[in-house]
C-alpha cells in the first residue's frame, strides 16, 4: 500500500488531461480505499504487539499519532477524490480498470459546482505533502528504533525473516471479516450502480408511427453507425435497437417519408468508458429521453442517388441535417447506404464538460446501411 500511495501521488501530478491516466488514478485510488477498509478490519481483529519497553512515552505517542493519521489519509484521500469526481461540473464516468462501472457518490447532485470541486481539490492535492511529511517521520522512527537499543520495530514487521521475535500465531484472525466485509461493501456499491443505469430494456416505443410504410426493414442486415474522435483517436459504435417505418416510392418522392425511432439506451461502442459516458446526462441522457426520432423528408434525386433532409429530435429539440444516400432496388429488395455529418454542439451532446471540443471532436459521421423488402 505504501508503494501504491507513492505511485498515486506521482500519477496525480502527471495526469495532464490524459483520460487513461485519470481512469487509472481513480481505479487504483478506489482499490486503496478497499484495502484500507479491509486493513482496518484486520487490525481490529489482530491488535499489534505493544511497542518496545525502552521507547520514550513521547515517541510512543508520536508513533501512534502517525499511524492514526496514515489510516485517516488512506481512507480520507480516496474518499475526497471520489467526492471530487462526483461534484465536478466536468461529468466523466468512472470505469475501474476498464471493466467495472463505478457510481458517483450519492446525494452529491446538488453540490455540483466549480467552487465545491475547488475546495475538495485543495485538500486532495495538499494531502500529498502530508503523506510525504508523515512518511519522513515514520521512516525516521522506524530507522531510529532499528539501530537504537530496542528490539527493532522493523524486525517486528518481518518476524519470519529476522527471527528476533516470535512470529504471530497463524493464521491471523478475522481475515473473512476484514476482507469479506470490505468486498461485500464494494460489491453492493458496484451492483447498486448497475441497477441505477440499467433502465427498462424491453420497454415499448413511446413514439407513435406517423407513416404508413410500404417497405419492411431487415434489422439483422441493417445498421446505424456513428464515428467520431476522442483525444485524437477515432472511436465508433452503433445503436443496437431501433425501428423504422419506411414509405418510399422511387416514382413519387413527394409521397415518400421515413421515420426511425432509436432506443438511446442501446448505444454501444465496445469500450465501457465511452458507453457509460454516452449514457450520461449531458450526452444522450436515456434515463429522461429513452428515444430519439429521425424523420426523413424532402427527397430528391441527385447524382448517383438521393438526398433528403433528416430531422433529428433528440432530448426534446429538433435539428435538421442533409443526408445523402444510394439505393439499389432489385425486384422487391432494396439496399441502402448513406451518411450524414453531424455536429455534437448542434445536438447538445457533451456540451457542459467539453463545449470547445478539446477532447471529443465536434464532427460525428453517421453511416447508414440497410436492407428492406417491398410489401406485397
Ligand atoms: C506511505 C507509506 C506508508 C504508510 C501509509 C504506512 C503506514 C503504516 C501504518 C498505518 C502502520 C501502523 C500499523 C498498525 O499498527 O495498524 C505502520 C507501521 C509500520 N511501518 Fe509503515 N507505512 C508506510 C511506509 C513505511 C516504510 C517505507 C517503512 C520502512 C522504513 C515503514 C515501516 C513501518 C514499521 C516498522 C511499522 C511498525 C511499527 C510498529 O511496530 O508499531 N512504513 N505503517
Ligand atoms: C490514496 C489515494 C489517492 C491519492 C494519494 C491521490 C493523490 C492525488 C494527487 C497528488 C493529485 C494531484 C493533485 C494536484 O496537485 O493537482 C491527485 C489528483 C486527482 N485525483 Fe487523486 N488521489 C487518490 C485517490 C483518488 C481517487 C479515489 C479519485 C477519484 C475517484 C481521485 C481523483 C483525482 C482527480 C479527479 C484528480 C485531479 C485533480 C485536478 O487536477 O483537478 N483521486 N490525486
């Protein structure tokens, strides 16, 4: 844990807006919290032997005070870090080691502000110096009592190696209580967050179709895909669940219309951190807006294909963008392929934490590919 703490301080000083490092910092920090709680439980079940007799009372008090302060820091610093990410206006999800969604602290919504974050960050960052200061005292004490006249305290920590003191009776008491208790607490937190973000997967669409379709979409052969860039690297994903009502008459474009209803909870990129963020409030906010609706109108023939206007209704507001697509109709079967360029800003996605597109590029390309059969 000493090594992890030092690593965390050095990492904390070198995060430089690098999201992967932030996520690692949060992952190791929560691990330290887990270990510290387990360690505290272990200590209650296994009190350490009393200090060497020759130690001055003041030294005993000082040693005890440093230990208490270390325990307070091992628990307090990660808790403050967790509080910081919970109240930060820059709402980024935490995914421990890239696999486990970790929730924000409960009841912190009302505290979200730059000012509250600033106060917490002050204590969080200054704690590094407190840890280094205490470490100097702690190591000085250990060394002094090692080379002094007493039965070395360092040797007490490694009885098997030095053989100067009796090794403690093994196994130590309370292993299950200490580690099991801590593990249970963390499992409850992780599972609770899963229920919070899960939503009702199989809910029926709330949006009534406004179109009398004449084509049936083959969903297994159709895809709505999006591609963007984060920190200069490309990322992409799909919406796994959507329905489309298609009325398309190549000879009567006036009469043609398409309505697509997308289940925003079904967004997936293959990277848990992106998925968790995209399902967050400032992105697609599926908890409040489980559906996005896309309506195609104003169809016109263009070189090699068609153009249309896509009206995207997302989180209650509508944005119109041009869409270009090609259509291959063979008998009663049609294959579509199209794309549109969207702006994250226009769609109000991620606008509180990254309005300037410093991390996530503003441009998003949406690619459509689909297969449909004409109704008889
Ligand atoms: C940030 C790093 C460190 C932290 C947070 C830390 C924390 C602690 C804590 C909380 C205790 C008391 C355990 C208990 O009674 O429950 C302890 C004991 C001890 N630590 Fe560390 N420690 C750190 C680094 C070190 C280092 C580098 C050394 C070696 C020079 C060391 C040597 C000792 C010794 C000898 C004891 C036993 C004292 C006794 O017998 O009462 N520690 N440490
Ligand atoms: C014992 C565990 C931890 C230690 C020792 C630690 C230490 C540090 C240090 C030294 C910094 C750099 C502060 C600065 O000078 O700017 C930092 C930054 C940060 N830490 Fe931790 N941390 C710990 C746990 C956590 C946890 C569990 C979280 C969140 C879940 C967290 C979130 C952050 C954040 C968001 C920053 C960036 C602050 C900013 O620059 O705005 N930390 N941490």
